[in-house]
C-alpha cells in the first residue's frame, strides 16, 4: 500500500484540510500519515474561531518518525501557521525521494490570508521551489513567481524545478477548473460551475490529485479527475452549507 505524509491543519467544524484529505486518501487506497500544523475549533470562514498553533510539534514529530524509519511514497503539504513549521518540513523532507506536492496556501482573490507576513510567505515559496507539483490559485502563483501573467508565472516556477504547476480556480464563462503546466505542455480541464464558493475544495483537489498520481495517473489525468470529483461533490451539496464545506462523504464511493 502506498504511503503519504499529509501536513496540514485540522478543524473541528468546516470540512477542509486534514478533515477531508485523510478520508479521501483512504478511499483511494492510500495509507495517510498526518502531521497537524494547527488545530482550529472551526475553519476561518465562520468569522470567529480559536486556533492552536502546532508548529512546535512538527520537529519532534519528525524526529520520532525518523526513529521509526518512516518511508513515504508522497508528501502533501497545505497550511502552515509559522515560518518555523515550514522550516521543519524542509529539514525533514528536503532530500526525500517521495513525490512532493505543495499546496502553497497563502491567499486568494488578490489578498493574503490573515497572519501571512513576508517571512512566512518566503518560507512557503522556498518549500514550493522544492516541490515536484504545486497547486496554487492565481493569487498564490503570483506571490510565488512575482509574475501577474499565469503563463509567465508558471514558467518561472518550472524553471525553479517544479515538474508541474497546477493552477486552480481557472474560470472560463460558466466553467471552472485547472490548468496544468509542464515544460512541454499546457492543458486546461473545466467543469460546469455549480453554486457559489465552498470552503475546502482546494484541499480536496490536492488530496485527490496526489492519490491519483500514487495510483499511476499522469498529472494531467489526476488534475482532470480531481476537478470532476469536486464538481460531482458540489452537485450533491446544499449551498446553504458553504461554510461547512462540501458533502464529499456522499461521493467517496466514486474514488474506491
């Protein structure tokens, strides 16, 4: 069975981050090993929340994993609460042979998320440059590359060593999806827009993409399947529950 280290936060309410990624990877037949970067009472879209920073946990956690001779086929990262947390991941996984997939969580809609200062963004950028695959939205890709144009931005990151840049949240009319950039190709995968904004879809996308790649799919096929899964999940989700996330549980069987 393939093994994946999953480094992200976890929320008591709001279907996102580890709360969605662990069951999705399990449905795909992937053995997932979580390391929480933060614990939240509920995800931040609710407006009020309590967060416990788990950055200090990561380095000793990885030290114990090293004692266990832990070996992974993939490493998937998401939200980080501090520069020190990113540094701990870089130290432990810098020389890994595992597939490194980085969702460079920093912001959206042209703005950085609360708490993301220059130092934290610089560390996320450093980690992203080590990745095989990155899954940024447009705001994050601009932060990573310094380029506003998506094509130029993707080429900058490919030049820094990424095998593929998977730009999420690509919109064309009534369609939405992702564009995958590699050194030799660019492909866009779109599905019909369904409803409004739902939290956690980026976490779902990166988990399904990673799991599909571990099952032997190309990055192009994995991105297409991840987008289709999200579209199908949104179609069975009550739009009133946008803060709670999507009802992915109803479609887990699609991944088995």
